[in-house]
C-alpha cells in the first residue's frame, strides 16, 4: 500500500514590512491596541507587481530543493489561495507550474481560506494513497494586501502576504506516513468572514456603487468565539481518533490568525508553551500560507527534526476547519 509522506517545507515572505506604527498613520489605531488584541507587530506586504504566483514559486523552489527529488518527478500542483492571480482562470497553480517549468502536470486551485493548506494536504494524501500520483507539490500563497481595505481598522491590522509550500510523496514506510487529516465546513456561518461582491452571488453593478465590495469583511467578535470552540473540538477529535495524547505532539502548529485564539486553544488542549508554534507577531494572518510559513520557521531555526510529530490546526472563512497529524519525514 502507498502512504503519503511530508518530505519538505519552504516559504517566502516579501521584503516590504508594514508595522503597527505604519498602520497608526493610516487608520485610527496604535501599536498597543493592535498588540493587545492580536499579538501582531508587523506583516510583510508584496510589491505592486509581485503576484501570488510569484510568491508561491519562491516557496515551491525551496520545498523542491529540500525534498530530495528532482522537479521532473512532481506530477501534481495544488494551490490554496483566496487571492489568486486571476479571478477565476487560469488557476494560480497552473501559473506556478509553468513558472517552475514542470511541464504537463495536473494543476488546480482550491478555496478554503485559512484552512486551505490543511485541505490541500488532505487532497495530496488521497491522490497518493489511491496510487494516482507520486509526488505532489502543495502551495499556500496569498497576496491579501490586494483584497484588504486599508480604511477598515478591524481587518487591515490583521492580514499580510506570503507563501509556503511542501512536497508530499509516496512511501511504503508506514512510520513516515501522514497519520490523519480531518476537514470540515459549515456554510451557515458564511457571513462571518467573506468578500461579499464580485461573484455571481451579487450584481456586478454593486462594484461601482461600493468601493470596498471586493475587500475582506469580518465580524470579529463572533468569529473569535466560533474559532476557539471549533479549533479545540477538532483537535480533541483527531487526537482521540488516533489514540494520541497532547504530550505526544512535538509541534502544535495552529493557523496564525490571532495570538489570543492561539493561546486559548493551546490552553484548552493543555499544550506546553514550548509545543506551540507562534509566528503571528511577525507575519500577521497570511491565510492559506500561514501554517506552512510557520512550519518553515521552525525548520529553518533548527527546532524541527526528522520523525517529529506535527499537529496542524486551522479555521477560516466558509466557515472551514481542519486538523492533521503529520510526522516530518525528509529524505535528507
């Protein structure tokens, strides 16, 4: 039987940094206010001509280089994004594939907001375990600055740009295999976090009537409460289903949306501070890129070792959610 192994990680953050002090000159806010409520100190912002695919390519190059396989062996590319290069085609995945010179491979995007990386991990796992694919490049990439209203202090303080990528490969060694991925969604909460216009669900003439129609909008207090409850429940379920305890987890990597949410979920799960990966202070919320960027941080600082167990946990617009138990299984 074929199993799916998490072989490598890579990430990219734009060079431009937008600090809380910078934002205080744009909207009615302060560094103290932002830090207290979110834990965010700064976020990276793409250049005007820097696209989501450009960032995805840079992250993917690192992931492929670190994977121990040649790029010619990649047979599928999946991109998770809510800020694609184009609405609605071509997919950002096809552009990434072309820029990487991968040739004739399956490529497509998915839209699951902040849960996107967990969703594409589950898809890669399924394709590999079915025997249909052998080496899948998954990419979470976002240029959220392009869909952020910088006059809305409730959202503009949260979001940043960046990309993360991983190579998921077939293995016959069960000890290397991704243990489990759990995903879900509930559309009854769709209005908590959304971009309300620009699709067939609303008239196109609304775009000319409302300048912020295609920007992200969020009901912050309601989202916070549902997020903490859902993230905690999802992790409890996947741990119990696999007979794994919180203390067995080497690195708990939650979606980096808000430090208060991360702390609340970590405390509820009785995770030690050392187990919880926190990068929200320097990147903000990068949606589908958030989790792989966080994994890349612990990889590059040397704290992620071969064989260690990652617990991924995410929650996003849709509403969507997902968790995964992933041994880090590099070839080199």
